[in-house]
């Protein structure tokens, strides 16, 4: 009973880690990117200031909107909180709610969040939000097959589709991490993370051109607490995708193996350091490449899809 209580506390701590530190990672990436571009840039804490500012403002809702517009940010936010209970954020052993879904279940929650945000954008009848929504759905239709193939590849290698079991299998031997099929799957997943988080070469968060926006374009009509949840949710989505790539796919080390507070504190510090390192890689990519034209984006995503298919072929042709 005492062990169950400790795991329950850790389950809550995983969600709190997502809530507290996700804006910080976004702030660090934005600040470092500004430094590399010879700009002063915003503070590391700017995302927290923005979220607090939006919570203090009033909600402005257009006349054509229905309940979907108001509910979408809440549903999206709830989906991200649920995903944090399914994946190994801090521990290498499953917590009480980890049985609720596998890696595909987490992908479904990501899709559900995007679906309601897209509906909310269309519900406003705003041309800019509608363009952003249609582009987000178009991009999502191209990323989902790639993610499915990536997860199938890792499931074939690890003989399971449970995130904790995947991480444990890879943690058991470095050979599993450096298998050609797994390396191809990791690259494909990283490319899709660039797409899903709206990074260059797909999208630029710093852009002010409405017609060039995708993920940010569909939330133009939100304001007040709704916009706060959307902004916070965007940081949480990035944090969760980074966690899946780092703690499940690439470096599932540094996770807590016991219920001891010291082990959990080390796990939090290790996760943040890994995320900052990944963020620096993304910053290097964003400052080295220009944003692709819209009709070139399918080519980038097709390359990721081919890598994921190749990963499965290499797995079977390489002897399983």
C-alpha cells in the first residue's frame, strides 16, 4: 500500500513536471535562437509571462462560434495532461495510470487535441484561422502514417508497444539503440517532431505573415484564458514529443529506478538537460536552413515516411 501511494505521488509529479517546465524549454530555445541570430531575444521566462498575461485578460468570443470554440482549448489541454501519465517522464517503471494506453493511444490523444483545435478554427469562420486549420489537417494527414510506421518499427524491435517496456528494452542494451532499423526510425520521428512543433524548415514561430503560418494560424481567434491554455498546451506538446524521443527512443537513461526523492530529483534534472541538448540541435537547424515553400513541405514529410518504411524493411531483411 505504501509503494502504491508513492507511485501515485510520482504520477502526479510527472504531470506537474510537464506543467511547470514545458514553458521553460520553449523559453530557452527562443532565447538561444535569438543569441545565434545576434538579437537580444526574450527572457527565458517569457512564456510564463505570456501565459499569465492571457489569464488576466477577458475572453472575446465571436458571434458565429459554438461550444466547440470554447471547449477546444480545454480538451486539448486535458489530452496533453493524460499523455503525461502514459509515458516514462521520470521513472523507468510503470506508474498506476500507465496501463490506460500504449504508444498508439498516446498518438490518438495528440490527434484528438489537434482535431478539436482545427474544428474550433473552422467554427470562427475566420479566413486566417481557416487557412491555418486546413493546413494543419493537411500536414497531420501526412505525419500520422510516418508515426505509425515508426512505432511499428520500435514495437517489432522491442516486442511491445507499451512506452515503459520499449524504454526498458532499449535500456537493457546499447545494441538495441544502434540497430539500423532503430536509427532510421529515430531520424524519421525527429523529422516529424520538427513538423508537429512548427519548426523550420516547416514553419517559423517568429513569423508575422498569416499566410505562412500553420500550427499558430489556427488559434488566431482565441483570446484571454483560452489563448493561455492554447499557448501552454503548445509548450506541453513540444515537451511531450521531446520526452517520447528522448526517454523512449534515444536515451532512456537517467530515469528514476526507485521511489527515493533523490532519484526523482536526478531524473528531473537529467530530463531537462537532455531536452536542452535536443533544443540546441533544433536551434542549430532553424538557424542553418530557410523555411520551405508550402508545396515543398510534402517532399520533406515524404522523406520521413520513406525512412520509416525503410526501417521496417531493414528490420526484416536484416534478420529481425
